């Protein structure tokens, strides 16, 4: 269901219920100026209702076929409801409306009132249905928001875990670098010691050779 359509629908239901009440009260007004003002309010309200009907029609036709079909069916009911309001307004605002009302008698008054009550009840029911849909949409939004917050918290925890692992890897790299330096130093020392030992051995060999040569030459 389109939230835009629901917004127009809620406005129309409230306006329709208000127009029904005004039509009902206008029939009982005897003062001509008050009645004229009331008729002006009703006429403006009907024009506003026409605008809302057109907006709902445009919004419904812009949606997917499955949703569009159900909304257009609902829109036909609203159009029929608005046509009844227009007929009622035309009847009560006609110049001989008072005479027609007297001629129709009390029974006709009760019939009109019953029709208006039914229309008002239908408008209220539709308004309640729209309110329930809006509440359901809000619940869905809140649930989605809570889910988004939970996902963000999980991502934050994963980020902290990755940062902790990165720090550990950095420490390991530092330890490896230090080990490499130690091994390099040890290798250099071993090489140095090896050359020292070789030098000593060479010196000893030369000394032995000299001693042997001295003994042989003086023997």
C-alpha cells in the first residue's frame, strides 16, 4: 500500500465525514446568511474532495498492477460516496429545497438522516481502517529501524574485533622484525667468531711449521 495514497485517503475520509455533518446541520438552519455561509463551506469542501479523488487516482495508476487494481476499486467507492454528497448538497441548496422538504414529510426527513448516518458511519469506518494501516506501517518502520540498529551494533562489534586482530598482527610483525634483527646480529657474530677461529688455527699451523723447520735445520 502506498503511503501517499493512504495520506490522501485519510484526508478524504475526514473531509467526507465533515461534509456529511455539515449537510445534515445545514438542513436545520433557518437564517439565510448562516445557511449561505454553510453552503459556501460545503461547496469548498466538495471541491477539495474532488482534488483528493484526482490525486488518489493519479497515485493509484502509478503503482504496480496488483496494488493498482485494489486501490482503483476502493477509489470507485469514494467517487460514488462523493457523488452522493454532491446530490445531497444540490438538493438542500436548491431554491425550493424548503418546500420540497415540507412536501416530502417527516418520513423523508428520517430517510435522509438515515442515509447521511450510514454515509457518515462508512466514512468513519474507512477512516479507522486507514488509521490501522498507518499504525501497521509505523510498526513496520519501527521494526525495520530496530533491525537496522541491531545490524549496526553487530557491524561495530565486528569492526572492533577486526581492529583487535589487526593490532595483534602488528605486534606479531614487530616481534618478527625484532627476531630477524637478533638473528642477523647472531649470524654476524658467528661469522666473525668463525674467522677468528680460522685465523688462530692458521697461526698455530704456521707456528708448528716454523718450529719443525727450525728443529730440522739445526738437527
